[in-house]
C-alpha cells in the first residue's frame, strides 16, 4: 500500500472516530438530549394518566394533580431503592455460568456471571409470594407511579455523577471527547466495575436487570388495576402483557448474547445509559399497558391476529438472525447457514464478517425483528391516539441511529475491508428499502 493511500485510510478512520464521538451533536446536542430523555417519560405519563391518552392537553386535563403526583415520596423511594437492592442481591448471590466477554481496548477479556434467567424466575416467584401474603400492594405501585418516575430520575442522575470520575479512573475509557458535558452524557468508562476489573459489573447489571424486570412488573400492575376497576382483563391488555413478558424472558434466557451488543462492546457507561436503563425503559416501554387500563375496547379479530402475527414473526426473525451469527462466530469455517457453508469476508485484522443467511440480506436484519415486535405491542391499543405508538417510533429512530454509529465503528476498525463488505451486503437494515 502506498504512503498516500495509507495516510488516506488513517484519516478516514480518524474521521470516523471523531464522528462517533460527536454523533449526538457534541456538547450542545448532549445537553439537549439530557433534557429530552428526562422530559419525555413525564410527558407520556401526563398524557395517559391525566389527559385521556391524547398528545395535546385537553381542557379538562388536571395539571395540578399531575404536578402533585410526580413529587418524590418516601414510599416511592423505599419501593424503588428496595427494588434495586433486591436485584443487586440476586446478581451477587445467584449462581450462573461464567461467560467470557469480547476483548477490551487493551486486549483483555472480562468474565460475566450469566444468572439473569434464574434471577427472572426468582423475582417473579418473590412478587407472587409478597402479593399473596399482602406484603406488597400492587395498587400502591400504581398510585406512586409518578413519584417512582421522579425517584428513578434522581437515582440515574446520581449514577451519572458517580460514573463520571469513577469511569475515568477504573472503566477503561473509550471514545471520550474531553468535554465535560459530552463525557458526562456519553460516559467516561467502557465497563466500570466495583471493585475495578474483578467486581460487580455496573453496565451489564443495569442494562438488563432492574429496568427490564420493572417494565414487566408495571405491566402486571396495570392489568391488576384494570381487573380491580372493571372486573376483567381485556384481550388487548393480555396481549400486551404476554408479548412484552415473553420478550423480557427471552432476553434473560439469551443473556449471554448481550455481550456482543453495541451497548456492551462499544458504549461507555454514563448518564445516557444509566438513565436509559433505569427510568426510561420501565416507565416508557409500559405506556401501552398504562393506556389500556381505562381504554377498554372489544379488540377486533383482525387486530388481535395482526398483533400476534407480527410478534411471532418478529421474534422468529430476531432469534434466527442472532442464532446464525452465534453459529458462525463459534466455528466460522464449518458453520452451515440455511444448509450451506457460511459465506464471509475475511478482514486484515483477522475478523470474519458473515455475509449469508439473514446477514446477507442486510447488515442488521435482526433490527427488523425488533421493530416488528415493537409494532405488535402497540396495535392492541388501536388508533385513537398516537401515544401508544411512541415506542415503535422511538425504537425505529434508535435503531437507525445505532446502525449509523455501528457503521462508523466498523469503518474505523476494518477500513477498506468494510467498504468491500458494504458492497457485498448492500442494505443496512431493510432489504430493498434502507
């Protein structure tokens, strides 16, 4: 390779890295995002609880009651912090297989205890026991929802403040900018642990435990409240609960697959992920079930069948794509994809990029399955308001943005080989469309 070409390749990789660091719009963009991610959950809560599910305030909207409901309470603090403490205890105490993660920036690999599936079932059994014994009142969780949201936000803020210096000292900083606002939002450490390197892994824990489990609990609470008020649980509520519970269960069942995701491999752990994992996931992803409490309707057969069909198709595509990738990674040279030897592109850095099966259709075909499931959970709400469709709309934007950032990372890592791969697998997510 000539010196000129080598220099151009280095410049391209450097530009990709710089673009990745500033992909949220630099310090100003990160400041605006920090405000937006806090405001949006409150907005959705106001819409479903105080504004009949409508996106624009109605004349009868009770703003005073809304503001009163989001004031943190000692009950909400006890419930939320107790929930976090329970999940921490389970993470530490429950045995599970030890799985090695991908290489860190310094070449070393961290080991993770994959006990999420067991913790999921233990949590479910504990909730049933506590409710049946009268120790836990699901109605209290419903009444304290706004206060819980505020407590969760304060907890995430405290986490962000803690992570900024701790990540710098112990978290193997990755793609930091040197700007305080940018690095507070994006994070300063890739995989901060307490104690460092060998202890409790903060990012993996918050990525999948308290937020995902609480999402399922909120859904169950809303179904319980609907039953208490109407004497039955609607078909729409049942479909949303089952669909999202199965999604969380499957995520825990396949927890080891998280180790290869962009969040774990490339994203620093700062305020963005801390807030996204704690208040954002459980308090916004449950919005369909919250909406359905008082919007009881006879779900048309076509809507039920469409929701089930999209959910099943999405799950199958999502799992098929991930299984093909896992099969290929374990033995690239002997892997069979759709009954044929896997086709791949070998890069200069030694990595083999899969280009057959669903990964030959697009570079992120697994996102198609994710989005189909997201849409399936909103259809049971029908179409009186766009609010229940916030999740699939937001999720589509998130996946597109994530694909763009992943593209930059791969461009930086593989250089010209990535250009060749993009020529081989033309489409980014949806074949023939994008």
